């Protein structure tokens, strides 16, 4: 097993500075992040099967922007800014609902739009041939694996998955599109969104903060988040012998998904990150999706969704509690350290922290962040 105390002591001079403290609390930095990151990148906006028929809609928020996600008459996903083309009133107030008669109608002066965003009617007013100039502002949207993603950057020709990162193929063997949403859990985290990712990307904290998770994953017990960082490569990125999945019992809650390779089934977990707002953990028996939404410089909403196979959910004996309870325990443990990190990092002395070698992935996240912010 890797001796982390040796790693630390032998490499102390190589500690990397972390980000300057003000980047975690300055409202001006937060606004710049919204513009340069959150309004540029693909953002997870819920499961497709949450919308069951044409005209069903729900709202999703990215920073200061609210977006309407709906299904057109052909059942295809469409997204629009939640603003009327007349004088800009908010179109939808309820977080979810259904557009009657396939019309999106502004409550103010009752201009109405089709499910494609085209202007259909302007009471007491003839706009004649100019109607097409006044359609709703569209937002790019795509689906993958039963998930909807939107992108507010209308100038980028890039489609979801066209860049090398993330590598969507790592989850090819999971039947994501067919999985059903079994449970959702949401809470507000009193920290900057970057603190969430920094904590996610290192397991230096795992032995002290996640004792039960460390019993399941030997790598984490050694304070390593991935086997790439293990200098001796002695530990695989997999669950301990005899452990089947991430549950309170260590046993799987259902049969493994068909189609997984032996390696994938034995690993017990396969991760994929879609920065800046989602990571997916595919286990052999269920999938967990965690997404974040920044609310301010010091507040972040965290939403966790558990996906199960439709067959398992039909079984009257199916009990997902061991999976849900285990994840909630780990989330609560991380919530505690995220929030104490935020409270400490906003102390008055100007400062920055440091990254130890096993936090190398946090350094890569900071590089990505700096690249985004310098554009
Ligand atoms: Fe929407 Fe007037 S602002 S119809
Ligand atoms: Fe953690």
C-alpha cells in the first residue's frame, strides 16, 4: 500500500499553490465565471423521460438565466430563454407544467408562440410578414444517454461530445438511455462551486472523512482518488474483494447490467465528468448522476439522481435504499468539508492554499479553469 506520509515529506518543496482565496467569494469573479464558463459550456438539464408528451416543459436555471425545456410535436427536445420577445416578460413561472394547445403564451399581453418558438399570435395587433423576426430566443440542446444538455453559447459550432474531453465512450456499455429515474435528492451547499469540484477530485480527505467508503475502496483508504496518482501503481481503481457495489451492505441491489465487461463489473465504479456541472458514476447495478448549479459566489445547488433498470424497479422486492442511503451519507460527509473549506478560505488575510502531490487532479482542474477564464 502507498505510504502517503512518505509522498508528502519527500515532495513538500513541490507543493503547488491553490487558487487565490478571493476567487471563492468575490461576486465580480462569480459574474465573470458565469459569462466565461457557465454560459459557454454544455450543462446538464435533466432526464428526457421527465418530459412525457409534447408541450410538457420544465425550467432549468444556469446562473442568472432561466431556460424553458420542452418537447415539440414530434417529441424532440427544444429549449428557449424564458423571456417574451415583446417587452421581455418572463413566460413561465412554474418550475414545470404543460403548454395547453401546444402554445407558449406570455401572461403579460398574451403574445403566443409555437413549441418551435415561432410567434403565432399578437392580440389586437397585425405584425404581418414580420412574425418570423419575433420568435423565442432558442438555446442549443442535445440529448445523450437519456440526459438533456443545453448550451447558451449560440456562436460555438461544437456539438456535445465533439471534443476529446469528456470521453463519452467510457459509459458505452451502460444502458443509460433505458434507465429510469428512481430517486432525486437536492440541497444547497454553502460554498463556491469550485470547492465542490476540488473536493471531488482528491481523496486526500477520504480516510478521515469517509471511513465507510474507504472500507469499500482500498485506493481511497490510501488517500488516492485514482490509480493514475499512485506512484507504485499497487492499488487498482476498484472496489475491495467481496464488495459488489457502493451500498450500505456492499452487496448489489440488483443484477449487474448486461453488456458490462468483466473489468467494468468488477471495478464497481466508473466515473465520467462533464465540467463544469455534472459527474456520473456508473456502478454495476445502478447509476448515480450528480449535478451542480451555482447560485452565488458562495452558494451552490447539488442535485443527485439515482437511475435503475426498469426491470429492477418493476420487481416488488426491489429495494434501492442501500444504494441511496450510502450515497447520501457520502454526500453529507462531503457537504460538511465543502462548507468548512468555504468558511475558512474567506478569512481576511489574503492567502492561497497549497496542493499536495495526491491532489494533482485538483491542479488540472485549476488549469482548465484558468484556460476558460483567460478566453
Ligand atoms: Fe410578453 Fe408583452 S411582454 S406579450
Ligand atoms: Fe469526498
